[in-house]
């Protein structure tokens, strides 16, 4: 079986997400498994070149994982004809300029979301890549979570009947950083760097809702900046001027209503860091990152409201867990493999830069809804 080298410029992988999910659990895992199997029977073997601003971090990361190639010069990496794909995991405010450089260099594009800080910039990236005839994709990892895969299988199998609503609850307590170190980078809390939970999470909720229930047609959103003072990676206090919580409601094509709370200022008392409950005419389901529980209509209890007596019934016992019926690979790795086949085998790939722009659109309209204190319709994006 022949091996086909695939040069990938990986920019921004010294950060936590880039290192763990994209380098270690995706690209290096694919290499360890012998590459991505292509239609002709050959295997595409990713050959990454790591790009970053800190030479010491790059060297340490490369040596830790046995990677021979790294550089602080993005221009040099993009100028090489040996590189086919440009991947971007930088902070959001830096993404547009660097993706534009990669497009100009003729590289296929794969990047984290949000693809830009504004819809106009996100659409501009999509149009430039399309005009160049490049293949482009955006990370939309939550669709590959085992819990959401199980929800999708239930929908496809007709378990729900008519879907009425979805309730989502995402978040956990992110420490301020003055005592216990914060578990998220400080740029997440600075507007000028593309921070804020609305831009971050409404991009996720757009593809989750579009992928599970149908197109999002309208949004009502309220953000909040609950903790305006935090401490950065060097232990220095800074003004956290981006919102750290958002409470959003969405109208879905077909009539379903979705309500999703997102917060970095909440303590977890639920099954997982994120949960989604779908209620429908024939049954309900609750999914977290990996597990999913169902309650069909014929097994639904009949509670009676009586606040004068202590409730003794355990409602959690009324739910049945959906078994693990298929393999659930790491979601980032699974999408990387699909994207690599898209580049080399021309297979379909739904999550392109236009899909990424839809997420930015919803976030932008979420901010507009908050500012104007009203519902906002979500126009269709045709690119």
C-alpha cells in the first residue's frame, strides 16, 4: 500500500486546544494509525510543520512529539510548494489576516471557529477561498460527540415524533485566576481579541441546531458580564470586558423552540458540562458529551403537583440509557479525516467556510438582540 505525504501548516497549536485536540489527538493519532485511507487504496500521511511566535514553545512541542519541522515564519511555511493545507487555531482576532495569507498562497483551508469576528469578514474569507478554487473547512466538533451522535440516531430512527423543544445547558466555573489558575486563556474575556461567550458558543449552537433540528430562523439573546476583573496567565489583573454568560432562545424551521444557556460563571449540578434535552410528542431524550437517556411516551410518569408533601419519587429512575452501539472516535480527529479525504479525494464536506460564517452570523445577531432588547430574524446566507 503506497503512502502519500500531505504537508500541513499548523498555526497556533502551542495553545491548549491546538496541542491536545488538533496535534496530539488528531494529526499525530492519524500518523500513528498509518494515515488516512483514500479511494485508490493509498494512505495520506500528514506531515505537519508547526508555526508560532514563541521559538522555545515550538521547539519543546516539536521535540516532545518527534516533529522535525517548525518555524516562527508563517511566510516561509506558506511559500513552500510542499505544503497543501493551512490550519489555523490562533485567537479569533488573528484568524482572518492569516487565513487570507494562506488563501493568497493557494493553500486549502481548515480552521477553528469562529472564522472571524464579524459576518462581513467571515463571508469575505469564504468568497476568497471559493474564487481561488480551494477546498475549505471549519471545525464543528460537537456534532461528533457520542451524546449528540446518539441524539441524531434517535431523530433519524423516528423515536421522537414531532419535536417540540430543545433545552441546552452549557458551562462551568472558570476561576478568576488570582488564586486557582484559570482554565481558559485570558483572551477569551477581552473584546478586542475576539473574546466573549456569545461569539464563542453561538457559533457552536448554530451548527448543532442546524444539524439536529433544522435551520435557525430567529434569535433572542441576553448576555452578561458577571466577573469584570480577572487575572491573566502571568498573574496580572486585567479588565474582562467581554461577556461571560449568555441566555439565548431560538426559533427553528418547522416550529420547534430551542433555549440554551451558556456560562463560565456557573457550578455544575447536572450530568455533564453540557446537556441537551429534546422533548417531543412520542418521547424525550437528554444527552451529554458521551451519554444519552430516553423516556418514551408509554413510559412517562404522571406526576401531580403537591408542594405540601415531600417528593419521594425518583424521576431519574424513569429514564433508560441509550447503549453505545457504534464506535465513537475523537470528534476532532474524525472531522480531520473527513476533511483530508475532501481535499485529496474530492468527497463531500458540509462544514465549509460558509457554514462557519453562519455561526458568526448568529453570534452577531445575538449581540444585536442583546443591544436592542428584541427578537432578531436570521436571514438565509447564500454566500
